[in-house]
C-alpha cells in the first residue's frame, strides 16, 4: 500500500468548562472524529484518507478545529453537520469549504479578532 | 502569524500490554511528544513547528510512530534519543533521517515484512 493521500487531524482536546481558551471537545467525547471516520468508511475511503484523533492543535478559540494534510487547510467551528461537505467537496473534489476555513492570518496569532481575550 | 511550517504528529496511543498490534506509548506516557516539544522550544521554533500529540496513526507495528506534514515523511521506532537528529537534520536542513524513515511500501499494508502476524 502507500501512505494516506490525505490525513485529517481532529482535535479531541478537552479542558475544564471555565477554561479561558475554550475546548474543542467540551463534552469530552470524540464524536466529530467518529463522524469523519464513519463517513469515510461509508465511502470506501479509509485506506486513502484517515480521520485521526489529535491532541490540542493550539487554535482553541476557533474550535472545534480540524486540519487537513498535506493540503495544510485549517477548519474552525466544525460540527458533525459539516462532515459530509468537507469530505465530498474538499477531499474528493479538491475544493475546500470556504465558510469553515480559517484564514492564515487567524492561525497562531495573539491578535486575531476572533480571540475574545486578545 | 501563519500556519505551522511543519507539523509533527507523535502517536501517544496506548493499548493493553498483550495487544497483538503493540503500542506506540506502552508506558502510557507522552514522553516522546514532550521531548520534541522541549527541543523545539529550546531552539525557538515553537511558532514555526508544532509537535502534536496524536491518536493512533494505524502503523502500530512500526511504533513509536511519528509523521511530519506537509512533508508526508513517516518515521518508525522513534525514541527520545532521535529527537534532536530529526529536528536538526530533517526539519531544519530538509534532510529526512533515512535510518528511521518508513518506506511507503511499509505503510498501510497487511503484507509488510515487519508485521509479525502478516
């Protein structure tokens, strides 16, 4: 076989409910990662594309956060309702889902307007 | 700021000691990921390169496993003794550490000679 053609990392990090940076998986479950995994399996894609659990991706204020490699596309505020669209439009057709995509200027910054305490 | 230039995912998955596929983190700790994180911090690289905890990367028989994106370079059998070499040679000089690199033919395969039960 060969390496994955695309590799998704879905943050499943959980912080206390009152943590300043929020939490990608506030309920402590991995429901979003499981939804990606199930949808990939239904499409027969699990050998080509992997939906991986990830520790903190450090973009917490935009969570739940997903990054797709090798594309280097970052998504924020992802819910299970977005899973099919990300797979069918981005992963299969090469067209990232713009409404969920994080701008490069919003990544790894202390000054992003979406960060409430910046 | 901008997205990470390189993003390492270090498997911290733990299975029971007698599990057929082995375990990337048999002692249940994240020592390897912490060693990468510390070494990156010492070199002032944490804004450019992130060492991320990851769930199971599904290459368990070659563990402890690390994958570097967007390069798409996979490493197997990585220990804390290899951390400086991976950072200084691969990440900073663009020269992957061949002795630790997993061949594409060893990834996602049932027939790899390194897999004892194949």
